[in-house]
C-alpha cells in the first residue's frame, strides 16, 4: 500500500475548484516549487493525525514498558504484543507525520530518498502487525488445542523472523517507489507525487495492489480464521467434558484460555476493520492508475481510510487495558511513571513485612506448647496455672 497518493478535489456546485495535490510539487516554475501554500481544511485533518500520534505513542510505549519491565507480564503473548507495539511506534513516528504533511502543503517535502523509505517503513509495520497477529493465533492454537506439544521455538527467534520477513517483503517498495508526474485532465496542471512502480504500465499497479491485498490481508486473516475454528471447537469440547461440579482448577484454566483467545481475536478484528478501507481504495486507484478521481466523495473516503488505518496503531494498548485486569493494573503504574526499581523496592518491603509477620506468628505458636506446667499429673498452659498456696 502506498502512502503517497495524490488527490485533486473538485468541489461540485461551489463554483470553484479546490486542488489538493497532496505529496506533490508544481512544475510550473522554480519559484513555485518553494512556495508552501497551507490548505486550510488540511489543518483539521493534520490535527486528527496529531491526536493519533500522541495517543499511540503514550499507549504503545507504556505497553512495552509494562510487558518488558514487569516480570509477571513477560509471557509469550505479551512479548508478541510488545513487538506489535514496536511496529506501531515505527509507523506513528515516521509515516504518520509524513501523511499529515500531505494535507497541509502542496509540495512533497521529503525528496526521492523519503519517497523510497516511507513506503518501505509502512509496509514493514503492516507486515509486523498482521504476521504477529498470525503468530499469536498460532500460539493460542498450540496452547488450547495441542497443549502437550513441546516443540516450541524461542520467542526471540519468532519475533526476529517476523521482522525479517516483513522487511524482506517491503524491499520492492524501496526499490520501485519513485517520484511520478501526473497531469490533471480538466486543467492540464502537472505535478509530481511519490507513487509505487511509477514507470510501470497499467498491469503492474494492478499486480502490486492485488499482491499486497492478498499477502498482507486476505491470506493471514484466512489462516487466523482457520486457527480460531479449531480453537472454538476445542473449547466447546473441553467445556462439555468437564463436570458441573468439581474440577475447579480445570474450569479456571479454560476460562483463562478463553479470555486470552478472545483478546487476540479482538486485535485481529480491529486490524481487519481498520485496514480494509485503505486496501479497497488502493485497489480502486491501481485499477484506474492513469486517471485522477477529482470527486469530493473519493477524497473524503480516502482521508477517512487513511486516518482509520493509522488509528489501528494506537487502539491495541487500550483494547488490552479494557480486557485484562492484571495488565490494566500494571499499565496504570507504568503510566504514572513509577519506576521499576521503586516498584520492586515496594514489593520487597511488603514481602519482608509479610514474611516477618508469618515468622513471628510461627515462633509464637512454636513456643506456646513449652509454656506449660504440671498440675494433677496433667500438662496445662502456664497462663491457666495457679500455684498452690
């Protein structure tokens, strides 16, 4: 998916045309190339991006701190979520500001290098997200359907493999993305924008958009759906086999597995909903590659799709916060800037106090049987013994 799409908006019925050559630079003269004309409606759009960036930074950084610094939270699913948060951070820090700038000025500000790097980073982040969700679903499948399967690779190797695969699949974006000249049909205005496969003919954009849709959306979601069909069937069978009374430990274990599987499913659903509009619009543009849709409806749909796609990078921490009590407790502590050392110190003091109280109680119990005396050939507590006068 390319971030660098151009929009030319024809405001029907207004008597005037609004040109938003997003990510573009006018070729009319050298002086015009250095004029940054702020598009007023773009300020509101950029503000929405700003909110997403700030919320996403706070949420994902806190999620990573919680999962990496709190020992009890260093589980396999949470480490996968940390990798997912890192990918979201990469997208928010690099691609989101670039996307926002396209709605403010009518010039591509980042040169040919930026034109190659930004699509590469975005597709890497998207790959990390969807492949991590697939790995999480596979992990839940093994934990629920095949709990006795001991052949498990290292979590570090799995996370590294996901990042390597995502970057490898994104290499064509860096190689072929380039500045491309477009001409509007109704005004013959020429502008330059960053586009994938700009020197290719009509067939190549179709192949690129279709392959991206399949590799980064359809195939992973299909695999996840298959995993969850087996998970649902296993959980239904497990619930039916356990008697209503007794086996409290097994019932608690099944509830915990259901809760975690539901959490992963929520993440998958959010990804599917947030990225589907962006995929659809990119397919539409790729199949109309030589035409520029100037309708206001297309522009608004494009803006909403882009904002929704970036919003996916900030919702996961808060979805996990609402679904996990233990995570929300540690999340609050990390969000309040409580340092790990202070937390460990507080926990250590608390543990010492509990152990001290238990030891004192144990010692008093151990000593109490010794505080006895003989009376009428019987052992009685010393407190109840009254010396004979």
